[in-house]
C-alpha cells in the first residue's frame, strides 16, 4: 500500500490528534543531557552503567526517532533502514551487530524477545524517558538482552506530554501526533497518544506510512493498582535496496537511489498489543505482576540483486512472505528494601512466541537503473528453485527465575549482584513444495537448554564534595541467547543453531567537576557461537559463525556554561575482531578470518554537539558525528573511507506554541552504514538529507 494512500484509520488518527483538553504551557527547565547513572528501576536494577535521556533532552536536541536518541550516546553508531525497511534500525550499541542481538523493552514489556526486536515500530510520541545499556543486561529479561538493551517509558496513565506536533518535510513527508490526558471518572486515570505520518525518501519508490495508537489506564483495585495498556500499529513500508560490494568498493553500476525490488514491493506490519499490570504494596517493598499479549501480521514482497545489473537473463531473486506471530510475556516479582543499605528482587518470568510463515521465492530481472517497476520471469517452472512455496512454524518459550540485590556494605562502596536460571524450549517445523527434492517431507526439530546468567557491579565513591565527585566502577556480565529465527524463505536451511554466548567486562570512572560531567570507560565483550547470515542459492541462511571480540574505550564530556550553553563531546576507539570464523568465500573455499576486523564497525567514532537556549524563546542545536574508516567485507579486502555528518535544529518557543526547523545529514552523505542479511555482499547507504518544518502546540 502506498504511503500516500490515506486509510480510514489514518483519517481517524488525524481527527483524534486534535480532540484534546487544554493544560498549562511549556515548562522552562534547564536541559541535562545523557545523565550517567545506576538505575533503581526494576527493568535495570542490575546496577549496570546506563545512560538516561528524558523528554526535555529529546525536545532540546530535536530528536525525531530512536536513531536520533541513540546518536546522543557516546560510542553508538545507529544506522537507519536495512532489511527491515526504511523505518528499521540497527542500534550499533556494540559495533555493527545484527538487530536481534539487542533487547527492546517498552513500558516494562519486552518486544520481539523470542524473535527480533521491532525497532521499526518505535515512535517517540508521548515518550517520557529512554534508558540505554551498552552491553549485555542478562538478569531480568534473560537471553533477550544479549548485546545491549533499550528501555522506553511513556508517560504513565493519567499523565501525558499534553502536546500536539505537526510537521512537513522533504520528499512529501508529513506527520501529526498528539498526546493527552482524558477525563477521569470514578478515579480512573487514563491517557491517549496517537500518531499518523507519511515519510518519503530520495528513492522515489521507497516510503513509510505509520498509524499508531496507545491508550493507558490505571485504577485502584483493592490495596493495589491495576493498569491496562492497549496499542495498535499499522506500518506500511516500500523498501529501499542495498548496494552490492565489489573489489573496488560500492558497485558503480548501481545508482545511489536506485531500487531493485520487484513491482509492488512492500513490508507491511499490523500489530495489536494488550498489557495488564497489578502492583501491590507489601511491608518494606512491593509485589508486582505483569502480563502482555501481542499479535502481529506481516506481509513482505522484496528482492535483491544476485548478478551484476543488466546481466543477461534474470539478475535478482525475490521472495514473498506472509507471517503471523503471537507473543506473550508473564512476570511476577517481589521487591524488599532494608533501610538504605540493602534491597533484593526475586522473580519469575517467561516469554512465549508462536509464529508461522508461508514463503515463495522467485527469480526476476531488475530493470535498468532500478527505478521502473520490475516483474518476475514468465517462465519460472520451479526447476531452478524459483517459484517454490515454503512453510515454517516456530514455537518458543524462554523462562527463568531471577534474583537481584544491591548492598552498600561500606559508606563508600556499593555492590550489585544478579543471577538468573534460564530455561529455553524450542520446536521448529519446516516444509517446502520442491518436487525435485528427494526428501521434501516436513521436518521437525526440537531444542532445550538450561543455563545461568550473571551480572555484578562494584562501585566506589572515591571522592564527593560540594564541587563534584569521582566514582570508579567495574562491571561483569555473562549471558547467552538461543539463536534467533527470522523465518528464512528457504526452510530447508532453517536448522536449529547453537545458542550464542557473551561475556563482558567494563571498567570506568565517572565524575562531576562543577559544570562538567565526564566519564571514561573501557569494555571487552567476547561473543561465542555468533550467528551470521550467508547466501545459499541467493536466499539468506543463518549459521553459527565462530567467535569475535569487541573492545572499546569511551570518553564522554558534558559541559554547561551558564544557563543557556551546553557542549557535549564523545569519542570512542574500537577494536572489533574475529577470534575464530571459517568464512565461505564466493569460490566456495573456507577462509579463516581470525584477527580480521568485523565489517562496518569503524575504528574511531567522534561526536560533538552544541546547544543554546531554553525551551521557551530561541534555541538552537548543532551536532556533528565522525565515523572512521571501516571494512565492508569479512575478509577485510574492501575499505570504506571515513566521513562526517551534520545535523541541526532551530526552534522558537512561544507561550503555548513552538516552531522549529530541523535538518539531518545536511551535507547529504550517502556512505555505507549497514550490511544486508538477505542480499549477499550488499550494504545499505546512509539515508539522504532531510529537512523538516514543524510546530508543537501545548494542549
């Protein structure tokens, strides 16, 4: 469906965006960006180092999506787009790892915990706070928080940002969202947030249309509080195309904004979700239970080049796929605190996933330049593997018992410990309709595993005075995750893989010196049995890919000069290499990649941001990010040069209205930033320049 087609739901959300109550205007508070903290929130109570960014931070720096928020965090290299569509995101919290290595938690509920986190579904409408953990966070949510975690919190029921936002942007883009509290009869506290948007790109065949709604309610129930969340998402994407990598770099025969997808290509997602939560105070603490159910329907038609453009005959392979996924999450935990020196949480939870997919693959010829519609070959008879229908069904349960504690065992020392016993169970059924296959009977595979995950942090308040503080810390985690399953179009290759493992150490010191907040840290993460994607017959196939190591050193500085000026600087040095990986090259030979750098992970990343002003009156923000040279292939034979991108925001806040102009990628850099897991040897470019004019209205 074209993003320019306005559905009835879209019209309804536009109407709802203007149906609101009137509350006070903007608060005029100083902006404190990226506070480094040890959270006491349950979702992050492991005590591991975190970065917290709140709604005022996001408004001041002009963040429009989750990628903008992650760009505020030193050491991250977020990349928009990818195989999940233009709205997709590779977080880049620990190098250029796949999206399914990360955990996405929204209002305490993990999303895609048994499959892959749906970063494309995230909207910043009515978001109050985002908490980011770089590195494993394995205790509360277990195997899902494998290489990093992003926790998103909306305003609670009965509260809201109380604002509407309207904008127009490049390539015919437009959006409207509104978040309001609703009347509260009989003690019911509830609120509503709606979003409707259409996004265009330099590639005229690519687009994103989004309609999203979130309703939150809570009320007293006995001695506790009962909460209900209901959300709906209608996401319609026309996908971008990656660019093949050749020995000389990016294929010069493929234009920057060309599109090799077949005619009618789309990545559509329709999702509904219901959350229930009951919190009951008990002596010295609380008991809380949560339940969530998510139903998702996805429809995909997508294609990728397999030969050089304009080669004789078919030069691309496509697939169509319909996926239905049901997910559930249950959690119950008890929290108890003894004074200010010790607290503990004990809990049990489970993630459930049950999905099936019907897929068909086909060969086709991509049109010259990739701009005109393309069609599958007329003579597909299945003899070459094209036009084959396939079916896969995956059933998963990830459950566990967990315990976390914080102990101030001396006036200047804190110790945080976490332990989880993981139980994982998976069943996978696959079948295809290839009559040429001697064994095309359905295949059933099962796998069960029981493992421990641990985390620990020791923190020393070495010095604290009126002018600041110095706090060294050391953290350790040991995690694992069952290999994620993305419903490959070729079920014959969908074998159950060994679980991936991750062990990390982090050593750092953070401090405050009057107007300067700073942190210096170093980390090492060893990944074992990593899952990589290779092409077999032009289709993506997952394999255990040996082991690799991610090491980095980060420096973060945040300096405030008076009330109006803020300067932020971040630098990261990265050494990410394979420890053991037998790679199969284009000639079918095994190549040992030990010691070579992981592709698309720059060795140096540097960022700088300058902010002036307050939320009322004139304000401006300018930011720049430098990403160093990196390799585009696992063999380290193709190198991409360094580049710098620039963003800006100019804003003026009146009493109840603020107008703004924001720009992304001002110099229109189109460098490679993310690898395709489906298109063999292909990478996605950075999205082009985008200018947006908008208005925010306090309701």
